[in-house]
C-alpha cells in the first residue's frame, strides 16, 4: 500500500511540473516564455526582409 502512495505522490509531482511547463507556453501579460519568444520574434522580423 505504501508503494501505491509513493507512485501517487510521484505522479502528483510530475503533474505539477507539467502544469508549470504548460503555463510557460501560453501568453500571460508578458512574463511567460511564450511572451518572450513573441517579443524576440517581433524585434527580429525585419531581419528576414533583407535590404
């Protein structure tokens, strides 16, 4: 029974980690990784257009 509790605890911890990662993949007013990538993309878009 203790082993099942340990597995449940580990799954819960993994679920928390996945939720934190997923949170970074969506825009959220500027502080997510997604927001940062979007800002960098916007700032470098002119580099693709050439001279």
